[in-house]
C-alpha cells in the first residue's frame, strides 16, 4: 500500500526548471528559493512573475536581498525559473538592497522599476532598468536614480521612496505610484524613464507601503499594505488620479510574516492575488518569504471579496 501511495504521489509531480509542483499550485508556489515582493506581468499568454530573493542567513534578522528573480508560467501552477535578470550591481549608483520592484511593457520594451539604497544620496531610491525581453537581461536605463529621498519631504524617514508600481492608462499615459508611510504618485513621460510633472500624495487610512494599481470594469483599485504587521487594504476610484475611496481590508496577516505585498492580475478569465508569506518550512519567516497565489473575486458592486489564503493554492488555468 505504501508503494502504491508513493507511485501515485510521484505521478502527480511535474518537474519544471528545477521546481517540483503538483497539479494544483500548493502554496507557496515557488519553493527552490525564498522569494518576496511579487509583481506579475501577463504578456503573450504567459505570466511573468518577478520577485526579490530573500537570502537572510540564520544569524541575521533583517532583509538581505541582492538580486531580482523571474519565473514564467502558462497555467499559474508550474513555474520555470530563468537566469537572474537583474542585480543591484547592475546600477552603478546603487549601494545594496534589491527591494520591491515591478516590470511593465510598453511598445515592445520592458521597464523594471526597482527599489535599492543609493550610494551617495542618503536613503532608498527608485531606479529603472530596460530590456527587449521580459526575462532580460536588463540594464540601467538612466545611469542614475529616477527617485531619490531628497525629492520627497513629506516624512523624515529615509525609506519612504520604495515599492514602485506603474500603470499605463487607456490613453497611454503612464503613472508611477510608490512610498512608505506616504503614498506618492507622478506621471511618467512617454519615454518611461522621466517624471512628467509634480509628485502628488494620496491620503489613505493606515497606509504603510506596497501600492499596486489594477483595473476591473470602470473601476480603478489601489491596494496597499495596511498597518504593521501588515494586512492588505484597498481603495477604489473612477480615475487613476483619484479621488480614492477606502473600501476596507483585502487580505489578513500573512502567515509567519510581518509584511504583506501583493500583485493582482487577470489571466485566462480569472483574477489572481499574488502575495508572499513566511510559510516555507523549516526555515521560513519574515525575512525568508515565499510567493503564494490565490484567486480574487469581486462583488456585484465592484468591491472585492476578502482573499481566502489557502495551502492548496489555485488549480491550473486553462
């Protein structure tokens, strides 16, 4: 009986790019490395999952992250890892820290907005890399930071310029949102590597960090990390520029992890909530996080139902 059980178990396993997955995703979905701060892009019927790489040693309890990773899937269950597309060392002006980032496509080029620590201007900074391929390699598009800590003075902390997310509106105008303790936004120029106008702020209840913009129907959604330890909350608007109306909690505290960082995408007729927790054992925790995926559902009025975090994960998308 034990042999038959093992044969059935092994027959359900699929080995893809060094990752072993079941026919269901089984959270966490990435298990070959500790991964955090997920962002996702749907391009040519493929999902590109971008994440930071948690490398915290056992003797240290803080973030140690030096590179960003990329995985691809065509079913949200089986993920293939690609060669490391971008590292902090690819930015000559950067000191260290490969914090949250997002990739977006425009006119056949792929722009990766990243968070790192500046080597000469105190504090965190946002840079942008570019590639002709969604899996890279990427190179610094500016040769300098796009956002530095001295450009935002609404809060005295040195880490308020983190967690960039970009949305390209229906008219082609691109918007950059980012921030810790303050939520900032600004327009981007056509070239995607310069600001086009002033930096604005959004007043959101208990805003911590991790903004993400998505759209469903006529509604724009701004989700973000709420309080600390972090839940995920969201607001809605009829315009990417607001005003934003707070709607409530979207995701509860993620297991064994102080932070909550989400990406929301539509793929093959479903909406997915991609996040991280500290659930990969035996060594997972707040500084050794792992990417998970569950479905997101809307109410008839456009509001979002609370996320149900599962161990089973999602079924293969068809």
